C-alpha cells in the first residue's frame, strides 16, 4: 500500500524534470504533510476523548491532494481503517486522483 502513495511522487518528479513544472510536486507534498498532521491530531484526540476533526474535512484534505499523506497515516497510525463508509470514500478519492494523473500524464500518447 505504501508504494501506492509513492506513485504520484514519482509522477510529479518526472513531470518536473520533463517540463520544469514543479508546482504539482509542491502541492502534493504540502497537502500530504497537512493531511498526515490532521490524521495525527484526530488520532490523538480520539485516544484522549477530545474534539475530533469531522470526516468531511479529512476527505476534503485528501481530495485536495493529500491522499498520499492520508494513506501513509492510515497505515502508520492505524487510524480510520475500520469504518466502511469512510474507507469507501477514501478509496474513491484515491481512484479519482490516480485516474486524473493517468489521463494527464498519458495525454501525449492519445492526442
């Protein structure tokens, strides 16, 4: 699973080296770090019984490009792995991102 999180990192590095477009890498890394931190905070609050981050906000962070950080946090922190409805939305977001990346990077092949 961790290799799946590295796919967009490799794609953005390739894109940056190929066309000098580094902004996707900056967005991907920045959003992943922010999402990882949000998962960590939510896990900590879950253990302590404190205020939690709403699921829709975590999904919004994932949708904005933080899904690799969320994937790593889910594995490392063992957080948000049991609730089926959450997992379905999460994996839909991952699939959506991978599809968009594949279409964007594969565009020269089918144009």
